[in-house]
C-alpha cells in the first residue's frame, strides 16, 4: 500500500466519524427542542391553538431550524393539520421568501385540508392539484 491509499482510507474514516457525529446531533435535537412559542403566536388571530398544538408547532420549528427531518403524528391525522398550518404561517411570517408550500396528502384528506386552510390561514392562496391529466393541465395554466 502506498501513502496515497493510506490517505484515502484516513479520509474515509474521518468522513464516517463526521457523519456519525452529525447523526447523533440530529437525534439529540429531536429529543430536546427549543420552545419558540410559549403562548398563542401573534400571527394566529381568529383561532386559538391548544397547548399540545403549540408544543407541536415548536417541535416542527425545531426540526426546521436544525435542518432535520421530523414527523408530527398522532392517533388521528386531523389533529396535526392545524399544527402544520400554524408552522407554515410562522415560516411565512418570519421568512417570506420560503413560499410557496407544497403539501402532499391522500385524496381522502383534501377537503379537510382545504377547509382548515381557509379557517386558519385565509390569506394563503390554496390550489388543489388533482384530477385527470387534462384537468391538471387546466389547473397549471391558471
């Protein structure tokens, strides 16, 4: 083995250790997250978030800030919708250049999502993109 091959092995080992450290830091971030909001956020005016929804909003924010993928889930999908909408509103409030949002959901939840977006974020322009090939083409041209 010549010195070039030894250096390649050393570089690979350093890279692997760096990736392991990064993964550990991400895991620690999801366990302990910073509370951005301790009470009702000022950008939610017409409705009130419940304490568990504020906690979910903080969890999503923590993942966003640490650039970690997070999953917000509960036993009923419907309860997470408001938290995700509140998170989108907070991002829009703080960083308006992070628009638009793309929300991919099962068709069975489409009507509920559109309804909740109208209720919690009436200022959002909501476009439902579904249907036949021809129907989607009409939507794209709007």
